[in-house]
C-alpha cells in the first residue's frame, strides 16, 4: 500500500511584504530566521525559533512531501513537491527584509487563481510552516496532484541565485558609517515589544534615518521637502521648489509594512507631479529605488543593517547631483 505524502502549509509573507514570487522563481520553500546559521540535529530550538519551525523544515519534511503556498488564513496560491534535503541558503538572508535562509528545493505549480477554502483552515494565527491535518485540504492537494497536467512534477528546477557579497565596513561610504551602525542597533531593538510596545512611526524613521542619510549624501535642508503635497519626502535639485526642479520622490512606510506593496502609492505621487521622476520607497532602514524610465522597475536596493555590495548603486543614485 502506497502511503500518501505528508501535506504542509508554508507561509508567503504578508500582503505588503510577500515573497511568494521568490519561491516560485527559484524553486524554493524558505523560512527564517537564519542568523544562527545552518540547522544541526541536537541544537535546541531556541537557537532558531521557539516553536521549532526550522527543525520541522530541516528534519521532519521529506522529499516527496507536498507544500501548499499559503496566503492569509484560508487561501493558497500554489502547490509544490519537495525535492531534496534541507539546505542552508544564505543568499536569501534579505527577501523583502525577511531573513529566510533555511530552505528546501520545491517544484511549484502556481494555481490558475488563488484557492480559498472558505474557513480558517490554517488556524487563526497560522504558523510559518506546519503539517496540514484538515481532511478537505489534504483531499484537495491529492486531487490536484493526480490531475493533468502533471509535467511540472518532474520539470527541471530553476537555478538558485548567487549569494551577494556583503559590503565590508571599510567599503561603506565614510559619510554614512555612523548611521549604518545606528541602524544595526535599532533594527533589532525596535522589534522587542518590551522596549517598543508600539513600533516607530514612518515620521520617526524619516527623522532619524532618511533625512540624515540624505544630508550625508550631499542634500541641503532647503532641497529636502517633508510632507509637501502629501508626499513624504521630495528632493529638489535647486530652488524654487517646483515640479520641474524635483529630483525624486520618497514614499515612507512604518517598519514591517513593506516597501514593495507601497510602490503603486508612490508611483501615484510621482505621476501627480506631471513630470517623470524616480521613486524611492523606504521604512527608514530599507531603501528600494524604482526607475521611472523603466516603468518604475526596481533598480537598486539597500538594507542598512545588512548591506550588500550592490547597495553602493543605491547610494550613488541617492547622492545629490553635482
């Protein structure tokens, strides 16, 4: 008698900070945090997370098991088959701000449209990964696996991305080194609910990090407009502060709300200017640059506490033109 594969649900982030596309593009299922390094049998769960999620992914999930890519409490967007053993993948230590370095390779099949089971089948507060025991969900997964087309189940896996080299401390522009050190301290502290029962506002992060970063990159106070015409930050190459002199627009979000989901709002503010200008979305800690000449495609990125060599491109683009 053939034993059916175990079915697991694995989360794909929040609506504003989803990483479902990363899973599908690279053929992975990932969870974090990864700061403790690779999982090893015998290490206590507390080294990774209190609930044992990393241990489950590394030691209890098996090749051939089924992954359901979860959205919210009751919806899935893809079904996948696990292939291969647990891997520690440090190239995923910054996925839209999430550290997701623990992984499995997965052959994914996106659903034609999200499937909503109509109930909180994954729990009122779904875990990052957990075994599915609801019969209706297991039955749906098994019927999907047995329905054509099935060629995706043996398709080649997409390649993994290369690991980006970290930006060494001596490579960080001298004018922003102190700010980077402050960001490293605050980034861990502000998620401690005992110290920060209320997360900092976007205005607070603009004051503590965004404006100091801009000043360090050569912008003068008169060229940095805060809250002008509903835009969080507007940079002007010169005075007067008119649309023709605008250099770029910065849309700010609170930490944890997600930069990627704020792109449409920021694009709307740029379009309201009536002149094509680039966009930066930030939570004070992370900065993502969108190029207006390329339909606002992502063009540069920096995470101050976790800088990669590619962040130098972001700093160059943010620097005041001479």
